C-alpha cells in the first residue's frame, strides 16, 4: 500500500503541474497540440516497452474493446470536454466538477466503508475550495460532466486490463490509439491550421506535457491503481489543484490565497482519513486470517 500511495501522490501531482505550463502553449492550435503531445508520449512509451523487453501480447476482443473505449473516453474525449468546457464557462467550472472524482471512484468498488466515504467527501470539498467554486452556463456544465465521465473511465476501464497487461502496456496501447483519434478531432475542429512549427517555448511545453503529464503520470497511476483499488486511489485526484498551487508558487506565476491553502489542507486531511480507515480494516483482516496468511488488497473491501 505504501508504494501505491507514493505512486498515486506523484501521479496526481504531475497532472496538477499542467496548469503551470499551460501558458507556454496557449497560442498553439489546441487540438493539434494534444495530438502532438500524445504522439510524443506514444513514441516514448513504445521505446520503454522495447527497452523493458515486454513482448506483444495477443489481445482478446474484449481487451481491444476496453482499450479502444479507454483511449476514446479517458484520453481523446476527455481532452475535448475539458477544452470546450473551459471555452464555454472558464476553467473554474470544469475544475470544480472534476473535483468530485474521488466520490465517484469511492463507489466504484462497491459500497464504500464509512471512513473512505467521509474522506472522499472532505477531499471533494477541499478540491472545490482550492479550485474556486465554479460558475458558468449550462453548456459549460454539460461539457464538464462529459470530462468527469472521461476521468472516471480513465481508471475504471483500465482496471480489468492491468492484471494481464501491466501498467506499461496499458499506457502504451491506450496512448497509441488516442493519437489518430485526436488527429481526426483536430482536423475537424481546426482544419489545415491543426499543426504548425512550434516556437522554442511551445516545444518545451509540449515536451513537458508528453513526458511528465502523460508518460510519467500514466505509468505511476496505472501502477498504483490496482494496489490501492479505485476507492482509495480516487482520493488522490484531489491533489491535482494542490499540484497546480505549488507549481504556481515555485514558478512565481501565482500566489496562493487563503482559500487555496484551506482547500489544500482539506484535501490532505481527507486523504489521510480515507487511508486510515483502509489501513485499519487491512490490519484487522490480517490478524483474523488463520495460519498467519497475509490478505492482499483484493480481500479488503474498498
């Protein structure tokens, strides 16, 4: 569990740093930039797969279906929904809606334990406070709800694939499949202006998104997800605005307000509350197991 906690924390913090580098690519074609980002990430992940000596696994029809759905909903459409929601109502609304991810994932593993549910509620409250209570219009809200569904699918559709394929293969296959999807969306939305040669700053920003926010974050998250289960892992989604706040301070582009700090504190408190409940149940189950056998996370109700 300790390695899962560390990986999930690092993954969501990496995703949170996205806000700090978004200014570098704000003038680059939006959908073209996403296609380039995933193309670079896919090339890196394919190289990692070869270096690690991971052979191609013959996929079943169900696995292809899950990977296609994961790439479409959790990667391609998620980016479309976030972008369009921000365009329609500003970033605060979509940030607030995505802050409810811990609650949805808490219920994904079945009936959540009271402490886990309480921790998820506190995390949602903290993430909402840190993001800024969203305001906007119906169009922006509908786009944001689509983004929420995509974020939940990003975890739940991967769970059945991870035991056999592992984090590296799942990340690689999904990212490769997302590239043509985003390219097609970009051509439809932006036409011939979908791509252009980036400036040095834009190239740096796209490279950061590809390496840190995509490759590193995906591998960390998909390694941690099966270790923690969706309920406990979902708690760490609340760290995304915290990562954005800290990145802004480090880069000197934003100063956190009292609401930001209070929200970050609530997120951390909610994560600790949710994990403490899970740890206590794990200890009880381990002591109750005969002949000293250790109970894995599969035996713990999340």
